[in-house]
C-alpha cells in the first residue's frame, strides 16, 4: 500500500527568505539607500556585523562611516561621492564595533541611475572576512619570522615528501647554494661539496628507507663559492596507520650563528682603536685598568699590553675591551679618514 505524502505549500523560497537563511550564518549583511528621501535600510545581518542590535539605531551612511577604523576611512567613498558622482568603491575595511571588537568587512555595492544618468539609489552587501584576513596576516608574519631566522642565523625548517628518488628543496637551501629546483630534483646532491656526493647519496637513501629520525652533517657548496658546514635533523611525519606522509627537517649552521656583515664591519673598524684611545675612554669613565679588566673579562696584564700597543695574542682581546667600553657609554667615531674620536655618549 502506498502512503500519501502531503505536498508542501511551496518549494520555492522568496529572495527575502533566502537572504535571511544566509545571514543566519552571521557572516553577511545587506543594505539599501534611496537618495531622493535619504532612506536607509539595513538587514538584521548587517546590524549584527556592525555589533548593533537590529532596529536599535536608525541606519545611515554616516553611522557606518563612524564605525570604520580611522585609518581606513579614506578608502571608503564619501556621501557626496556616492550621491553626487555615483562612486561606490569596493573595499575591504576594518570596523570597530561599539564594544571595541574589530572585524574586517569586504564591502561590495552598486549605484543605480535614472534614464538621465543621475544617481538615484545604491545597494550592496558586506561580508565578514576577519578570519581569512587574520589567517593571511599570520602566514605573512610566519614567513617573515622564517626569513629573519634564515638571514640572521642561516637556520630553517622544511617539510617535504622525501623518498629514495624524489626530494623537494626548500627556498632557503636553493637560495643558499644557487641550485635551481629542477636541478635539485634531478640530483639533490648538487648542493653538496663535490667530494661528498658519492658517499652522501647512499647514506641518505639508507636513512630515509629506515624511516627513523636521524641527524646528518653536511658540507654545502654555497652560491658565493664558499663551503658551509651545516647540521640537519630529519624526522618522519606519520599518519595514524604509521605510514610516512612527509619528512620534517631543521637545518642550521654547525658552527653556530654566523656573524652578520654589520658585525664583521664593526670588528674591522675596531682595529683602529689603540692604547691611547682606551686610556682616553677610561679617563672619561673614571675607570682604572682593573675596572676595564673586570668589565671586559680580561686579565689586568692583557689590558696593560693593549694600552701599551701590544699586538699578538693581546690584540685579539681588543674587541672584548672595546665592547665593555661601548657598554659603559663610550663611542668611537671617525672625524675624518684617519682621526678616531673618543666620546662619552651616555
């Protein structure tokens, strides 16, 4: 026996009902504005996007502008531009709600004109894109952190589906060695010092096949022609069933943080600091040689030899003595090509 299923009154949603269904998600709102009478209509969803109770205030374009973050208001068309010129920019702006919370809204709209081309009304929608915006900002910040870490410490992290026959080179490694991605995938060992390639290929193949975490020391052939000693830590990432999905690696210079060009330049300039400069600096600080020895971690005899113009082993301690003087507020400045001035800067 067939059951009789009653037919619904209507299977079609009106546009208003469909809009209400969408706005129930809390991520969109719509508005209308007729220029002749200045009437504004906001949907309940738009009120909620702006942090307002539906119907609690009289909607207006000026009210919306007052909620836009001050730094973003220049991006939004003014009342005169919308009503007089028919300009309605599509922009993504920050909105500060009455409770102080901030949301990012994508504003899209259209101006309607009469047969003579005069603007007569406008309508549009706003979408809450805060989460996507914050994700994009977080990704940019993470890329910046990775770049700073690489530039200052030559250390980086990478993840790739390494196999015995296929590996993907990180941007940092390729930039460091000057090897292209295509060349790397054809032979990853091109990044290594030539005499290391023969034994490193089978070693890495065996370690990857073993599927266990391991550490390896490598000598990379750098793009500038030099050789860099690095340490890499490899760890397999597994699914719940134990299958390896990719390898995560942490690579860093084996000898520690490399001195930056600014550090190297400063050390070169400090070679111009002589015994007379150190004596003058001590005088400005009212320090004895013992005070300088204590601040720099050097022996009294080393300080004495430095101030007497001694070279050899004592000269290598000059940087420690100068660093202690700088820390105490002494500055060393060249007045011309050969004259070094000593001053107390703080």
